[in-house]
């Protein structure tokens, strides 16, 4: 037992150090890819709260990225408020919208909920285009400030560490969340709604709050995304492709687990970036097709995702050893 | 303790419960029997808030609880099990039972909930399965886990829906003894729906017979089992005591 304990922490320490010194040895391109994987891992973990633990398959999370990105960027460019503060406002705005989606989940089940969230994302896009005075309409907003006090950095390496910290925070949050009272309640509802009510869980409230938490985190991710890309526009953020990518990453990695988002992102993000670099100009909607196919294959062949597969193998090996 | 008054529940044209009235006294074990489709589970669903009755009222400790949502009824101190067990499949057995302690009447903290859950798991002799995923349990274990889960909400009144159906005779007698002990030693009040006559008749203080959504008979196990109406309802099967 003790051996296993130290062995586990040794692996974690080695991985941590490897990740931290990675930018010192790798070129900018590699750093950029891994950095994006961390960002998407965080977004997938945020999705996981409602999509994995809650079992509500949202395909509208790009809307929460956008709401977060716009909130902090408007605060930054129009009011000079640093995104270090603005990201919390971003989370709150996205979280409030998430609560609305949570209300929808009380009525809409399964595929109908997924369709509802797609419609919700389209609505958010239309609103962002409509309120030109605040959002810049189809032209979007360019971030003109600079300096770390505004969460703006010179090199990709800085962003790498920012995204890494974000991803680790997401991971720790989910570790805590899944063992928390609220987390157990949310999973109980996913597993059996009637029985959940039967042990005293307020199903309506839990679903709405679960969606709000998921959206809150995604909104914070939206701020970080905007700070990295320096430029936001409705049509480049509120894309079905992004919503699908978030869900696909989590499902491939292992939905409803703290590690699913990271595993999925480390595989899918580099893959899609390479594929887009090679074929991007030639085939429109390629990554959407990629995610569609990958999602289908995983759902049919490896339910539980890669993490679930590894864990099952691991556990059956452990049993065989005894 | 519990009073059901003239409850009517319809599903479209079908009258599932037709002016059913029933009272349960504190620390009593009431057996609720009746042929298939006589409305036993419907009555449970009305008491625990899963169905809203068209007419009639339900009182618990003198307060009306008709149509309250199920999670609020749990917090008043009424818990139930389901005819077909409803485990939270991908939670462990311990987490299943802990959820009830955390969300139930006591609203226990995680540490307290763990203790409460372990106590009840020990009571139903499922402690060694605590860290197993609930979906891996067999039917008997699922039923016992549901019992432990319902108990962990901290109820005074417990509604058991066909707890021993599907168990072999020796398992059945074990569980039946466990249920009786809850009344005698832990002071619970229990309503028990059961098809297995032997189980109900041997442990109930009183038996209530439903037939086609209405009361057919009520009384001690001996009285009920001799009642000609009851015998007829069960197609002439003599009921063993």
C-alpha cells in the first residue's frame, strides 16, 4: 500500500516537472499546441460538470465561452478593468445563462436537450451581433491593451503556464467536486431521477445549479481564451464546431471523471490542429466531421472513454494478481 | 401517525385508487396486500409525493403533506424503497447510502453520513460491498442496499415496496426478521407491500387489503386470512398463516 502511494506521487511529480520545463526545450509551435490542449482540457472539464456528472449532453457550450470572453473583454476595453477581475464577472454572466439552460434541462431530455442547447448558442450569437453598440457586432472587439497586469503576455510560454495553471485548477476542482455532497447528488440524479428524489435530493435545484457551475467555469475559460487570441468576434467563437469539440474531448477522454478532459484534449487537440494544418483550406468543416466520427466510435466502442477503458483494464489486472 | 383520507387517483379512465382511507399508528408494522394491479404501489406513490391524487388528502403527524414533492416528504421523515430497485449504478454502494444520509432528514455532513451509511450497511449485512459500484450488485444485494439507503435518510415511517419478492425462502426469512427488528428495536413505523403471503402474515401487526383500488378488508393477520372476501379476491387460494 505504501509503495503504491509513493509510486503514484512520484509519477505525478515527474509529469508535473516535465510539463513545467517543457517550454524550455520545445519550440514555440509545440508549446502552442500543448497550451491549447490545456485550454480545451479545462473547457472539457467545465462541460463535464453538466455533461458528464450531470448526464446532460450540452452542444451549446461555445455560447458560454463567448459570454465569458465578451464580458471580460468589454470590461477591459471599455472600462479598463483587468481580466484578472473581469474573469469572475465573466463566470457570473455565463453562469446566469447556464442557469437558464439548466431550467431547459428540466423539460428537455436527451437529444432534445442537445438540440435546445444548439438553439441557445445560436441565440447568443444573434444577440452578440445585434447589440452592436456594446459588442461591436460582426466586427467584434480587438484587445488593444498589453501587460501582465491585463493578463496579456509577450510569449507563448507565458500563456502556456497560464493555461497549465487553469487546467490544474480544473482538475483539482473536479477531484473535489465529484466527492462533494453536491457532486454525489448530481450523479445520483443522472443515474436515477426518481430514486434521487426519494433520498431527499431537490432535483430541479440541483440540475439548475449544476448547469450554472458548468457555465461559470466555461465563462472563465472564455476570458482566458480571449486574452490569448486577442480578438473576439461572434462567428469565430460561437461555433457548433467548438461546442462539439468540447463535448467530444470529454467523452473521448472519459466523461464524469476528473481526468477525462485532459486525456481527451491531449489526444484530440493536436490531432485536429495537425489535420486542420494539412487539410484545413481544402475541406470545409473537416474538424466537425472528425469530432462526429470520433464521438460515434467512442460512444459505441468504448463507453466510459479512454480513462474508463484504462481503469477497467487496470482493475481487472489487479484482481487477477490477487 | 399517517392518515390517508378518501384518496382518489385516476390514470385516464382507469381509477387506480377509489376513495382509499388508511391510518397507520406509531411503531406499527402494517402489511399492505392485494392482487396485482390493486393499487398498492399507486398508494405508495401518492403518500411519498410521486403522484398527486385527484381527490383526498394525506396527513403525516397531523400536517397535510398531499402533493408535496418527494424530496420534501423525505425531509418530513418518510422514506421508501422501490418495487424494482433503483440503485445509482455508477456510484459505490457506500456513496449510494451516504447520499441518503447527506440529503435526507438529518442533512448529515460527509463524515457523519459515512458513519450513518456504514452503520446501516452493517445492519443489512452489506458492509463488505461498500466500495463496489452499485450496478455490480445482484438483486438481493440491490434490495438490501435500497433498504439501507432508505434508512439512512433518517425516517420515522418507512414504506417497503415488495422488499422480499424474488428472494429465496431462507433469504426472505432473514430480511423479514430484519424488518421486524426495525419496528421492535429501532422504533420505526413500517408499511410493507408484499405479495408473499407468508412474509406479510408472519410479521405484520395489522393487514390492509386493497382490491381494485378500494379497501377490501382490514384487521389482524388471522382475521384477514379467514375473511371470505379476501379468499375470493385471491381466487380461492387459501392463505397460510
